[in-house]
């Protein structure tokens, strides 16, 4: 069994009540199938052993207790919101799309660092031409080190470290937002291999920011700064349910997960573009 980039305990909220299996919709292959939670949302050698242990013990275990309380529709304490905010932050980082984002940034970071170090060397030797030969050697060493650091295994190490690292600002902001749980027993909330949604162009500190995360097939978390919002469990209208599912379909890398194999799901998630709205 590989490393689960979406936690198994979380995915249990999207399992069939009859079979305890989950439906997987593959956007790339345009097919669906039913399988066990332990067999999906995982990849061999995706994490180093130390990271797998860290996620299980430090992040998932405390959050699993919070998930159970949400499933039972309890109001959360400030400490529970904080623990679950850390879980959400790690969920953004640990999924395949989180890895892709880190990998896309590494070349620019490496180039910027390379230029900065080269410039520092040039500044040191500009008034001392005797050091020019040594400077050339040091620049070559820098180029070699950075090139080695940018290969596949090294980029994995860098990505793993971004998962380990906390972001107190993000976590504290998220836990300070008002949390509303939309509950509808006769609906299907979808989830995916990248289940946390927020408008990245404005982050989460903006007064118009929202964060959403499906919790089960009939519960979705909506975090907002709206002053008129009251924390608790509420019933959504059909438009709100559809908006949350649009967010999931637009946000995923490849796989959508559902409790049921409903006919509307495959055509819905196969759309090339999605018009996303704020929750009203």
C-alpha cells in the first residue's frame, strides 16, 4: 500500500453506508469504479517515512477526533478549530497539486538564488582582480550545487519540508474565521484529491475570502469573514450545494470521490471550465 495523500479516515465520510466502499471518478480516463478507501488516493513512495509518521501522529490523530465531532454535529471549541485548521493547511500542501506548486516554484527560486550569490561574489572581487580566478571557481561550485539540489529526489525533499513547516499566520487566520457547516441529508457533496478550496488570488486574509472543505457526503465546511454569519450547522439550498461541488470539480488534479455513483457526476466533473461564485 502506498502513502495516502488524502487521509483514509477523512475519506470514510464519503463511503457507501451499505458496502463501506467509495466511488472514484477519474477525470483523465473518464471512468468510474468502486473500491476500498485503503486502495485509493495513495501513491507508492510519495512521502519519506519520517513525513508519513509526522502526518499520522501530529496532524491526523488530533484532527480525527474533530472530524468525529463534526460528523456528530457538535459545535467546535477554539482549540478544536485550531487543530483542524492545521489539518486543513497540511491537506493543501500534501496532495499532488501541492507538490506540483512547489515544483513549479523551484526553478525560479533557484535562478534568483544563483543570481544573488553570483552578484555577492562579483561585489567581493570587483576591487581585487587577484580573486577573479577563485571567484570563477566559486560560481561554478554554486551552479553545481544548485543543479544537484534541483533534481527529482531533492525537489521531493524540498516539498516534504514545506509540508512539515507550519504557517502560523494561515492557521490562525483560518481558525479565526466563522465556520458554518452546511448539512443536507438528501444530497451528495463530492470530494477530491485536492479537497480544500479558497480563492488563491486573494488568499484568506481578505474580507471576501472563503475556505471550503467537504467533510462527508452530506456535510461541507464553509469558513468566512462575513459579519452576519453565525457559526453552527445549517441547511443549504440547491444552488449552494452545486457551488461547493463546482469548486471540488474545478480544483481536483484527477480524482473525484463520492459516496454514490450518480448519473450526473461524470458529465458534471468533465466540464472544461467552471464559473465559480462566492456563497451568498
